[in-house]
């Protein structure tokens, strides 16, 4: 059990359960070709039934009406074409499917071939959980766009990757052996992801050389049988750097011709190309502003290059901000950037441009309010960007199940134009009548067999896919399903992993950054481990404005950066005032003294102290809780996770003490419970007699009890 098959293990059910399954004589997969997702579905189901139920079953693609109790996989139209009755099938949306196990046969019908594959995975998922209940239902996706973004570099490294090397690229080229890429496609299809952008948003122009374009074609060929289409991230200055043109100005005819030509070539290799993802004028990347043009000019140039070839989309990232902001100007605010750069361009983007908006206004922090840009677009469509990569969330060395965090975003009511406007209804396209919108997420899978470097981190990928389909899915139910599929049906296993998972985000918020102050990690480079002092005094704009008297960003309209005013009226009014701002976002919107009393009655500083103790105390229960699973799951994965949970428990103490000591030193207000700085029981390593060790200063000093 090395994790490679993730939640698609198809572990055998107990023999008595296996026996209670009503057998079928044949799988009839009405596939149009060997690369069709329905062909994949037929093989997958055959394999799954063999492993889960210990039964052999043949697959055929030819329909014989007198086959006794078959399992039929097809599209609604292919089934109708062979004379199947479709009058009971509800109307399906793109990628949706209908599944019925009532009666003698099983019928899995997709709106398209991809939908049929999704339905097959769904059927396998319930079989694998030992659930043979008769069902008949249709289900459709909430988000039409359900993509993932890989941040893989051509040299084989992965930006913010914590699980090995890329399985797409190496030494500047597409890998010859794409076995893992195909296995990944299978995982993604099983959670109904329909698009993958295969390279880093910090892109390199050599992706577009002839050899690599052919390589992209090979990647697309591996993905297609799983209903997945590929897209690429482009480097804006490619016309200059790869094409040798004097400029990359998006309005220059030669530049446009160059992109048109590149796009045509790419379509020769990838005829079903999804489109382009663009990170421009962001964190040092060139972009249209470099050439005195608008962001819409840039986006539309790509959109028009795609247009003649079909339905390709430009995902234009809204992550545009000045990373040399002047902190001394109290009006400056990175959180304002997305609205400032994009809102006025709402009517300017072509219809095949989608703006890709990080879920919060800053950058994947442990808690952020919804990105206000999502309330400022009407005509321009958007996708939300989540991060399965735990960049600021313990980098997969800590268990943090993020579905509950994402739910706080998806369930938030933006009150656009004074009307109910849940983020999930904006993303589904319903609220603003968008024809295409939805979801994307950064996934830092690597060639480690665990995919993400930690078996437990995989629940995030699983839950992400489920939420794109149904944003109302329950985080508890999702992690339970995932656990049963990944670790087996034992109740203790399911209960323990569910408990740890559901406690993990609150715990992490407790020992990292509370009250909306962001993740208090090293903000300049690693984004890992406590370093509250690094937040201020730099141009990056993830500020806390902590001084001896108080902390928090004043983002009010009245006295601050005006960020609260970027939200629709009712939400703006709530965030404008301390009294109506929820405690968990207080310091995001307000600068208050350490002695400020929260709605809970505690002062801000005491809340910090307590939350750090409570959060790290919770993390310290994780290894103990996990011990209950010894011998209930395989040793290999047991030890792997046990090691990481033990590390997390220890690191949570480092977090706790570093953050508490830092603020304690800043404000001089003691902990009411006399814990902070009072480590009587602790033996300091640097005061011991040392053999083979030397004493060094630790940076930041608060990371070690006496800075050494
Ligand atoms: C930041 C990451 C950086 C990414 C950037 C982005 O630290 O590595 O390039 O986001 O999303 O969070 O473009």
C-alpha cells in the first residue's frame, strides 16, 4: 500500500458482502472508439468488479438486446440509437449522468461520454463501500469548468511541490514515459475534473518549441481516454524571447500573427486544446501593462488566437498586484488590487476570456474573506482558484483538511445588488447568467507514490472534485467516503480519520494565525513555519501592521484602505464596523489594540495566547488518535502518517511558542494563564553539555525558547 491507487484501490469486500451482490452477465460499453471515455469506463468497471467482488465479467461494445441483466454504459443518445428506452432519463446537463440499479440491469448513461465515465466511477465508488442499495437518479455538475492547475516546470521541478518531481516534464522536455500522467488522469476523472493545465503559471517560452508541442500532444493523448482535456500556461513575452520579435505588445500585428501561428501549431498536436492560462504583470512577470496596454488587450489577443479553433478559453489570472508596495502609506493595500485592476474592464473582455480569481484577496491564507472581485464582475465570467497544494497550510507535513475552509467561501452570500448571491451560485453561473464558469485549483502532485507527500492530504484533492460538482456536499460525508475508499470500511478507521480531519483546519488556524491576521509564516520565501515578524517591513503587502499598541489592517472606508467598500453594500457595511465584523476576520479588516475585547469577551491578545495553546493541544492528540489504527490499516501507510502527525504535533508547539512569544514581546501584556515565556520544565538544548553539536542563533529568534 504505497498510496499510488489512492481512493481507487478497489479493495476486496468481505466474502459475505461479496455474495450479496446481484451478479451481471456482461458489461455493454457503447463506446465510439478505443480512446473514448466509455471504453475506459468498461475496462475500469471490469477491473473494479474483479477486485471488489471477485467476479469475472466480460465487456463488449456491441449491444445485444437479449443479454440477461447487463450493465450498460453509454450516452443517452448512443443508448437510444440501439433502441434503449430513455423516457425515464431526466434531462441531463453537459457532463451529467443518470444511474439506475433498479431491476435486473444497471444503466449508466452520460449526457456525453465523459459523463458516462463519471457515472461508472460513481457506481464503483458505492460498490467499493459495500453499498448495494438500489438507486435511480441523475446528477449534473454545478461548475461547468472543473479544472486543475499544475505548477510543474519544464526542468522537472514543481513550484510549491512537496512530493517529488514532475511526471510531465524533465530537463526542459516532456517526459517520454507518461505512465504516471495517465494514472493521474484516472484519479482526476474519478472526481469529475474535466480540464488540466499542465505547466506552471510562471511559464517558460520553451514550452512552445516544436519538440515540446509534440510532447504536449502526447500528454493530451494520455488524458483523452479519461475525458480530460489539457491546457497550457503561457509566458507573455514569448514573441520576443522565443520568436525573436522586437516586442510582445498585444496590439502589434506581428505579435498577434505570431500567437495565431503558435496556436494553430498547438492545435495540430492537441486538437481538443482547453485553452491558455495567463499569469501576466504579476510578481515580476511581463504582461500587457509592460507595453502600455490594458489587461483586456492582453487577454483578448489570446482569446482571438483561440477563437477560430473551437471552444478554447483564456483563463486570465486576477492575481495582479504590485509586490513593491510602500508600507508607510496606510492607504496601500494588496487586497484591493484585483478589483482595482479588473473591475473597470468588466465589459472589455472577449466572451472566451474567463478571469481566474483566488478565493481570497491575498493568497491562499488560512482564513480570508471572499475575494471582492467575485462581486464586481457582471459580464466577465470567472472561476475561483483554490489550492490543494498546502503552500501556507503546512505544506503537506501538517494534516489540514481544507473542505471546511472552502465551504466558508462557497457558502458566503455576497449580496450582489442586494440579492442573495452565494459564491457557489455565482460560480455555477446561475446568479449572473454566465454561460461558463466554475472552479480551478493548484495541485502539487509529484512522482512520489503518495502523490501529495502525505496520504492524508489526498482527501483535499478528492473533496475538491466533489465540491466542483456539488458545492453543497458535506465535508464530513466527503471525508468519510474518501476514508472508506482509501483505508477500508472499519468504523474506527473512518471515525478516527474523520475526527482528525475535521479538527485539523481549526487547529491549524489556532496555532498559526487567528482572527483573520493570515497565516503568520515566513512570508518572504518559504511560506513555512512561524515567522510573524516577517509579515511587516516588506513590499509584498501581506501586512499585519503589528506594533507595540495594536495589530490588524484597517481596511475600512472611513479610516483605512477602503477594501471593505469593494464589497456590495450590505457586506461592506458589515465589514466596515468592528461590532459587525465576525471575530474570525476582525484583524483582516480592523486595526485594534491588543486589549480590544472580542465578542467572546476575551481580549485579542488573550485570544491569541489561548488559541495557540488550544490549537497545538489538538494537534498533539493527532498521533495518539492515530495509534488506534495500528493493525486496522496496513503498516506502511500507518507508519508514514504516524511519523507526519508526530512531526505536526511537535511543530505545532514551535508555532505556538513562537507566535505567542513574538506578540508577548511586542505588547508586554502577560498571558492571564502565565504560560507564555514560562517554560520551567523545559531543558534548553544549548545549556546542555554538547557532543557533536554546536550552538547557533535561530532565526527568527522566537522559533527557539532562548533564540538559540
Ligand atoms: C504564490 C506562490 C507563488 C506563485 C503565486 C501565484 O507563492 O509561488 O507563483 O502564488 O499564484 O502564492 O502565481
